[in-house]
């Protein structure tokens, strides 16, 4: 029997999920505040500047998708190796993961150089909006090595049972971002490019701080490179876990692109409102994703250690925590959609008349979405990533986009209900799949 010193295998589940989630949640909420404040500053430049960010948002979502998807594999493999007591495997998992993140940065940089201008030109016929969006994306993409360093180091701290490190790495960069935004955007007159520069400087700072924190772990995570070699089977496992997770997360960007194109048939103001929604919903989904991140680590560790009861309890508590967060977020957006549009985004009469009911309809999707996110974490941790991918295809592509198309052409004022259609039907499918996985994987685990 493996002697466990890691809190992932010893601490009571409810307390463990909270302990693993809250530092990530705080750092992600700081990130959400940054996203909102960043958008407020940009909105004060002009409506066109904020529209440029709305068109850039799907590409940023795709970048995050690659980092989060690779991180899902990183957390699952590293935590499982630690749960099994395989220190050499844990070391190899870290270095192979870093290599995959280097590949992500190369991909982002190539798009920034060769694809950003063509993408923005295809999105809008307004040359000013296209020029601002291109400048923003080129900076964010080409200098994304900061975020590609920050992500894996956050996962190392989490797997080592040091979730506060996640908060320090991400939170420090976000705070610096908040400080630099007004200086670069207004004081130095950089405009939208200043917002992008503040973003990447914050990410680089988080990456540097992460390097020092990981070095301070000592022997908790073995990082000695002696005997390190390329392991084809480990790289294949990374691809097997990360590819569905990347595709799953990427579909959010595809949905943004599709909704932008469909809503533009109704009004470009609707695209503007969708951009506002994506900024505001981060206050709900970033905490939910922090629960997701914690659950992937906790469930993977205990699945590797054969702890059936801890796996089941983790899923159950994660659902309760995510649903509570989503309910609070939905109530807040329903009640305060008007003041948020007016005070934060300088919405005019047309945007207010269209935006308040649209945001309230979108808020209805929070609860089913939160439950699906938690079930997806369970699928990834239990070796059923294909189910996570299937749920993502439903919630991001097969359901909301056709619903949006029908609604825009039939009754456009109800268009934002497409989000509820996608999330609600996806949850029904995900719940059925989880019952199957529970019977086949969890119920058959032997207690150690």
C-alpha cells in the first residue's frame, strides 16, 4: 500500500475541494475583474474599440482552449502518477507537458503573424475596427509565451497540494494587468494595443513568479532531468487526454464565431451585446472552472489510488458547489443587467432596450452549464474524455447555433435563448452518460 502524504488522499473531501478551489477561484475572479475593467477602459475609447475586442474574443477563447485542454492532460497524468507513487512518471509528466505548451506558443505566434489581419478583415468591413482588432490579437498571440509558461506551473503547484500557488501565479499577473491598463491605454496613448500589452506583461510576470514557486517545492515534485527521455507512450497519453479537451474548449470559440455571424444578421448591436455577455459570464464560469480544475486533480489522484468513496464524494460536492455559484450568478445578472450595461459599458438606448432582456435570457443557461462542466471534469479524470468531447459538441455546436439561426429568423428578440437550449439538452445527455460511467468505473473500484 502506498504511503500517502499528499492532502489529495487524506483530507476530508468537502474541505479538500474547497481548499483546492478557493485559491484558484480567487485568482480567476481577479482575472474576471481584470477582463471587466479592461473592457470598461476599452469601451471608453469608443464603441468601435469594444466591437474590435468582441471580434477578437473567439480567437482568445481558442488560445485559452489549447492551454486549458493541455492543462487537463497535465493535471490528470501528473496527479495520477503521484497517487500511484510513481515519482519517475511524475517527473516525465512535467517535462512532456512543458514541451506540449511550447508547441502551443509556436501555434499562437504563427497565427498572430500570418492570420490575425485576414481574420479581422473577414469579420468586419469597418477598416478601423479591423485595424484595432489586428493590433490587439498580434500582441496577445505573438507574446503568449507568458501564458504558456503560467498554465503548466499552476498545474504543478495544484498537483503538489499547494493550491495557493495557483492564486499567486495568476493573481499577481492580473493585478499588474489592472495597474498597467489605464497607464498604457490612456496615459501613453496606446489605445487597444495598450490593453493587449498590459495583458501579456501580466502573463509574463505570472510565469516568472511561477518558476520561483515551483523551484521552492523541493522534493514534492521530482524535477531532476537525470535519466529523462522522450516516452512515446506518455506523449500519446497526453494527446489522448488533451485532444478531446482542446477540441471541447475550442468549440466555445467556434460558438462565439458562429453566434457573431448569426447575430450580425439581426443587428451589429447584438454582436456588441454578446461581447458584453462573454465578459460578464466570466464572473460565474471562472469560479465554476476553478471547481473543475480542482476536481480533475482530486478525482485523478484518488482514482489512481483506488479510493472509490472519495471519487464519488468529490463529484457530488463539486456539483453542489458549482450549482450554488451558478445560481448566485444567474440571480445577479438577472437583477443588475441594466446598471451593468449603463455604467460599465456606456450602453445607449438601443443597446439597453436590446441588451437587458438578452442578458436575462442568457442567465438562465448558467445552472445547466455549471452541472455539465463538473460532469466533464469527472469524465476527463476517469479516462472517458470522449464523453467530455461529446458534451462539448452538443453544447457548443450541434444545439445552440441551429437554435440561434431559427430564432434570429423567426423572432430575433428571443435569440439569446439559444444558450439555454444548448446547455439544457446537453445536461440531459451528460447526466445519462455519467450514470453509465459511474456503474462501469466508480462502482467497480476496490477500496484500499
